[in-house]
């Protein structure tokens, strides 16, 4: 949303500025004059001069380094590790159907040499890279099935398309299921998703004890973060909107005398981004040596705040997608110098076995935006002293083991450029210790007498962006709780972990959070801008035939399933589950006799469909109509489970390169039309549309 002034927006003033500068020379102002991806200029003389002087690359590799930087970035993705069973099943499918059978067709020589390979350093063989670009996959008929597969599974949260080097920082945090984790600059959310996955992958519980707080300063980007996090259906995530340099400490109780400290923190700082030149070639023309100088200060302040919020013994990973030592080693050196031995750099390269890395730099040069070189701060002209600071210059000796920092260069393994450092906090920071001692002295001097300090009340912060709805937690006395509890036979359920986003009127969606998340939200929502939390668990459906006004939601089923009794559970065979997933609804008469007997007195309404299988147990939200049964899941989710159950879903793939006639409707081998299944799975029959308003709300949320 633009800042409005006299009825004008930011876009209006930007347009006027371009016209004044002669930027819009087109006769048609709406004409798109942007250059195509192929014709983007990939040259910048200052860039070449600067990095040659910095010696970030061995001289014998320089030409190769630059040539790779000017090429397009290959495609990479990883399989979601939240559920070990599903991850293994999907990996088997990927290696079989999509990376073997799929590439047997008519391929060019280039495509034949572009076979996918597993990233050797990524755990459990879940990280993959293809030597072809995303543009090639979208534009080649040979890969249309792979493209459809990636889009479908990405939408479900089962696959994340992510740059290879971007996957590294979360792996170096060594996350345990009980860890309290902070992602300081989280949007758009790929790394946040990895943090959530790591929390679940090592846990034996459907809701781990740990938590992830994902923060970003940009309000609009926070909603991209919400979208990423929601794909993983986690009850252990909070998304906040704050400037990371002054991120407020959170209270753990109502009194505010206990502050939240984190065990693991990811500080993926905003940077000039020249390590992403292969993905974002427009940076070539925008790059300037002065960019790093302008960012150094904010990067340091974010890192400093991160270490203040870190527990003693905790681990922080500082990373950037920049090649520039002013944004990397200079920031780390400055922090280490101020920490006075309370922080150490950890050599974590052994966790990336198979990935070629370079040592961090101990010496670098500092320049102005005009490429004037300065050996010390004394040489810096007064006009540059606000941009070039004394802390940017390297020390004569490497006192802090900066060689343990990790640099990744694009030409070594066909990736982007990246920098990452692992820091551990061994004792309180010097200013933390001083503050604690001051507080203790004040307590001693009081001698049991209360001292009133004349402190000014802090100004109430004016939050930017949309005003968020409140987070209202349910209690045992809430009017909707008894009907939900009794209908689903919820035993020992933590009702205090259920929340809604409306304080008045009908409750439409009810969300579920972990106990630790509930405490943080309840004790901090008046002082911290919380954008989103919780996973959708119950959805209102005012259906006269159903004794409860709320149906189950597939998103939150895993978190609450263990509390639900047997009355609303239906055990199905593998064949029955496949039939139900392949059809929008099926008549009860088409099911096995044992299932029909169970359904005689089952009652209309929401239920759980269970498939007991040692290798792949499955739970789905279902809906029992008067004479029908269906899986209450969307089309992409249906295709996902059909794939994992070994069903050939290739007949559902739409080849956009072939013009289909209207008579050519997709039909499966049993003659079942699946058009409804692969679109939006909109319910048609009246008995299966219990809540039109709720359905509209879901569609709005998805958009």
C-alpha cells in the first residue's frame, strides 16, 4: 500500500520522477520497455576491478569464476523432511518415476546431460539439483510432467524449490525438537520452512516442545512468510513484523519478569546480493562498491541484537548472499571485537562434506563508491566518513579465526555465491554483564525499600501495514467448546491452545498452537506485532444434519488426532482409500461390507479416514453424507497421496504444449472423470457444502 498524500500514491510520484528524468520515452506510457532475460547486460567494470582487488578467488580460476557468474542458475529443490515416512516415500518416487522414466523420451543432447543429481552434503538425500534452469523446465515439453509435479508438490508443502546455497544456513544450526529458534530476517521464508522441518524431523511427537519465531521488517513480505509457513501446517510457529535491529525481547509470563532467550538464531542479513547474479542478472547494472558500505552498519546491528537474544551456549548463524567482505568478514570481525571473548567462531565445514568451500578472508580492502582505495580510516576524506567507518578495516593479525568463516563461490559446484559463519555464545556479552551488575547494585541499595524511578513511559510504537485481528484463546467456558469436545470425543485436550481471530460474532475458523506458542502470544500481543500463528483445525459448517457446527480441517489434523476418540474414526483398506481419493464422492454401497456395516449408525458429518499400514499409515479428514463418503481434501493433496500410494497419476497431467479438444476430457483407467479432483475440489451436492461462507474464506486466504 502506498503512502497517500492529496489522493496520490507512491506509484504516482515514481511515475512523475521517471518522466522528469526522461525515463519514459515511450509514446505509450503503458508499454513494457523492460529488456528480456536473455538480453540483460551482464557486465560491470567496477565489479570486476573491485573483486580482483579483494582476491576472493584464486587467480587461475578468475576467468572461470566470471563466466559462471554470467550464466543462468540451475534448478534445485529439496524434499520436506517434517515427516520421515512421507519424505522417504516421496524420495523413492522422485528417483524412480521423475528422474528415470520421465527422462527416457526424446531429449536433446543438452537435456541428456542435464540429469538430476543428489546434493552430497544435504541430509537423507533430500536435496537435489538439475543442470537446467527453471526457464528450461517451464519451456520444454520434455519436462512438462516434472514441471507439473514440482508445482503440485510445492503447493502442498512437500517440496521446496530453493537455491542450493540457500539451504546451507539452517543445516548448520544443529536444531533439536526442544529448541527455541528465531529467524530474524525471515521473508520470503524458504529457510524458515527448513527450520520448521528440522524441529519436526527429530521429534517423536506430532507437536514438538520447541518453537520458531519468524520475523521480518517488511509488512508485505510477512504475508509471503505466512504463505510459506502455512504449507507446513505447524502449530509451533509465530510470525512477527519488527525491525530486527531493535527486535523486542518477549515475555514468558504475565508478570514480564522472565524474558525469552533463544537456543538457535538464524541471522540471514539483508545484503547487496551480488552472490545471486546468476538468478538476478539485473544486479549487474545496479551494482556499486558503495552498496556494501551503506549496509555494513545495519548488518552489524542485526547481528548484535541476535547475540543479545541468544542463550549462553546457544548458536547463531550469520549469512549473506553477498561476496563482499565489507558485508561479511568485516561485520563478523567488528562483532567479535566488541564481544570481548564472549563469542567464538565455530568451524562447521565438516557438516558440509562434499561441498567445496573457501576460507574466510583475514585481509581485504576498503574503497569508496568511486573505487578509491584506503588503507586506514585516517586516509578517508571527510565526505566519505559517514559511509566508511573505522570498524570496516581489517586488523593486521587475524585475532578471531576469520578463516573459519565459510565462503562458497559459484564456479566450484555450479551454485550461487554465499557467505556463512557459525557463532557460539560462551558467556554473557560485556554490556549484558554490566547491566546485570547495575541491577544487582540497585537491589542491594534499596535495603528492602521500594524505590520509585522517574522513568518516562516509552512511546507506543506505530506499526506499519495492516492492523491485525486479535488472537483470542478459548477456555472451557467457551460456548462452542462443549459441542466440539463431545462430538469428537476429545479427551484431555488442551483447549487453552485453541484460538480464533475474532473477539465478537460467530467463530469461523479455530486454530491450534503448541503450549509454548500460546504463552508467547498471550503475553506479548499487546507489545509485539504478531502477524500470524496457529494451524487451522476446526472450520464452522452450519449443517442441520451434523450435531456439531465445526468440521475438522486437514491442515491441523496431525496435531490433534491423538486426542480424538473412536466414534468419528473410520478404518479403510488401501483400495478403498485409493477409490475415495480418485473420486469427488463415492456411494457408500461401493465400499466393502465391513465398512458399510460401520457406517450404518455413523451419522452425518466430519470424520477421520484411517488407513493402517506399517510402511505408510495415512489419516485424512473425511465427510460422511447421508449415502456418500468423501475425502475432505483439495485436489493437489489428493494427487500427492495417490502418488505415494503407488497410483499412476500421469493421466491427470495437463500438457500445456498440446491443444486439447473439448471432447478430450481426462479419464482414468476405470473411466472416472477427474476434472473436479485436479481443479479446486469444490463441493457440489448440498449435503457436502455445509458452509459456503467458510469455503469462501478459505479461497480468500489462499489468494
